[in-house]
C-alpha cells in the first residue's frame, strides 16, 4: 500500500498518483477514472469507454443459451423509448 498526501491545487484539493499506481491501474496521463466513495474508502477504477461490440468480443452465446426468468424475457421484444442506440 502506498501513502499519498492531499495537496492544494488552485482553489481545489488534489492527489498525485505515482507511476507505480498508474501502472497498477493500467492508466496513463489523460485517462478518465471512475471514482467511488463508500465508508470513507475512495476507490479509483480506470474508466472504459468500450462499445457493445468491444464488450462482447469473443462472446458467442445468445439470450436463448441461458435460462432467463419469464418476467425478464420481455426485454427481447422491447423497442427503444428514448435516445438509446439499438
């Protein structure tokens, strides 16, 4: 575990991540991070902006290939209601 210090940066507070922490995150300068706070624990995770095609690359199953509860099957016939891309 590493210790880092909160520093002043203009009117804000900032933390600096050393190259070992960036490497462990798989992050580089300019990348976006998802930040979560729970029970006084701050979690940083590299934000991935992958398309659905990228997320499901290598997946060859279909919705029919796994058991689905009857009440959850209606999404197969749903039409977009907002600005979703289908």
